[in-house]
C-alpha cells in the first residue's frame, strides 16, 4: 500500500461496542476493529461510563486497527463520528 494513500477514520462509540474503521477516498473499507464497552450501574436505573477507561479503549481500538492494516497515522486525512 502506498505511503501516499489517504484514509478516513470513523469512530462509533455505541451502547455495546466501540468501533473504529478505516476507509479510502472511494469509500472502500480497509479494516474495522471493535471492543466491548463496560457500562457501570451505581444505582438502579443509572447507566454510566468511566471516561478514562473509554479513552483508553478508544486509543487501543485505533492502535490495533492501524497495526492490523499497516496504515500509518500520518495517512489519515480526517476523523468522523456518527451524530446522534
């Protein structure tokens, strides 16, 4: 894969998984990585996330995706996340 190739990183932090995907300019998927998310319930009816843990999981998910695909961070042209 050319070092000049450019990619876009998509991040989806859903209710069950944190997912990261890499796509080229034609919209072709080059890889997806995901990790399960833990929800904390300190009281009945409450649902929380540990933001430090979430940040670490997001970082690890992206790092694993880059390692598996062989794409370098410098090749990422943009980052997007679904709007809710």
